[in-house]
C-alpha cells in the first residue's frame, strides 16, 4: 500500500485565497491625460523651394579699343568702381602724333577749299563777259566740290584720331565690382584685337536664376484652371533665399519672369528673381535655394506636424478623440508642409480633436482625459512680460 500524506490545516486555508487573487487579474490603468487641438481650416500658400545660382545683373568686359603699351593700372582689384572711373592708361604718344597729323591734314583741306572757292568766285564774274571759257568755270566749280569733300574727310579723320586718343584712357563702363586685371603694365594691348583688360560685375541688385520642372509647373496651372488653387495676388510673389549654410537671407526678393521655353535636355523651366544686395553678401556663382509662393489653396484642413506619425508611401496617422473621450487612430494623407503644419488632403475633418501631447500614453480605443493644448510662451515674450510688471 502507498503511504498517505496529509497537508497541514494552514495550507488548506491558503488555497482559496490564492485562487481569488489569480481570478482578479492585473489592476486597470487610469485614463491617459492628453492635450488636443481641433483640426483647423485655413487658406495656405503653396510654396516651392527650388535650387539655383546667383548671377550679376550686368557684366562688362573692359577691353582695349586702341593699340599701344599699357602704362598704368589705376584701380584696386576686387574693389567697387563707379562708371567713368579710370582703370587703365595706354601710352598716348603715338595717338597724339596721329591726332596732330590729322589736324594738319584738316588745315590743308581747309586752305585748299578756300583757294578753290576764291578761284570760282573770280571765274564767276569773268564767265559772263566771256573772259574765261565755260569749261574753265565748270572745272573750278568741280574743284570746290572736291575740296569740300576732302575737308569733310579730313575732319572725320581728325575726330577719329581724337576718339582713339580718348580710348588711351580706359574707364569703367558701369558701376560694380572690378575683378583682377588680365594684363600688367608694359604689355602690348589692342593690336589687331580688343584685348580683355578686366571684368566688372554689378552686384546690387543681383539676380537669382533657378529652375523648376515643367511637370510641376503644368500641375500648378492645371490645378488653378480646375479651381483647386488660386493665383497669388499681384505684389505678393515675394521670394526668400536660403544660403548654402542654411541661413535665410535677410533681404526679400521679387520674381521677375519665367522662361516660355522648356530645356529639352533637363525638362526644366528657368525662372529669375531679383534681390537687393547692399552689403555684397551674395556673389555670382553662389549656390542657394529660393522659397517662393506660387499659388494659394483655400479652406484646407491643417494639423500640427508634431501630431502626425509619418509612414511609408507619404501617408501618416493621427490620434483623435471621439465624442466619448476615447482615443481613435486615424489614417490621413498629407500634401504640402506649411510652416509647422501639414495640409491634410484626406482622412480628417475640420474640428476633429487631434491629440498633441500624450501620444505615447494614448491607445486606440482606450479612454483619455483631454485638455485643450496651450502653446508655451516664447522666452523673449516671457522676459518682456516680466519687465512690464
């Protein structure tokens, strides 16, 4: 026979108590405290951020227009010059000699014309009395015309010589930033070619040339035609520039034009904006990005970006609070970002309570304790408020 074992009386009394604890289960969590903001409807600006480069408004190539030896460079490389400032001096001696020669030729032509006219006047009084032949008179008349033509040619040659002499002093054609000198003193310039001496670029204002895909332009125009988007009011097409280091340029620009031709190799349309550049911070060739408002979309639903959990494929989700104060997950589709908000294209209605704080505590279907979200005051504003007290 097997031996019998008996449990103590105290052990038998503990068994029902253990069974009751196991039946009770884990304690219930209290409702999560969350804050919310109603999904808003507003008019938003459709903004594009597009890449491009800085270009000067005007570029002038300073060239030698007459031949000669370069005597002097009178400007500081890399500094600003004004229109009319002297930049270079070419040896004027040969040009002065040419001018004097032209002046002498003009004087000789004037004397020849005077002599021809005198003879013509004398023949005019004699031809009536047949003291001279009609042939001699005609010859004298032709000589006056030839002498007059020679004087005009000599006068033009003198003007040319004077003009060439003035070209020996090379001046700035425009105001702007002068680059490095392309030649040095003692160089022979302007012989059989217009030698490049320097380049001047106007930097204030300055252009920003950027590109946008033709598909994007077409989509915007189609949306405007269908009434989904509205055109920007005249005078409100301001542009903001983002520099290479990520900072925003202080001066606001304006859009000048859009090319009417699409580049066949890239499928891009070129646009141009103009920016003030008083401090010459923007230099030609710099890469930057421009933010420009190209359209307006009215009565769209927006939600703070911090309330959206992004997913693959461009979609996202938000947690909303239903009428019974329970959290519910809502799948949404977003379009453009406007400031710190997303434009919601589908999945959310205006006025629905979107959870802002407490997302990690809220679970779909679980009750929550909602409170309206109150943005924190900025430190600068708090300091100003404290100073008034």
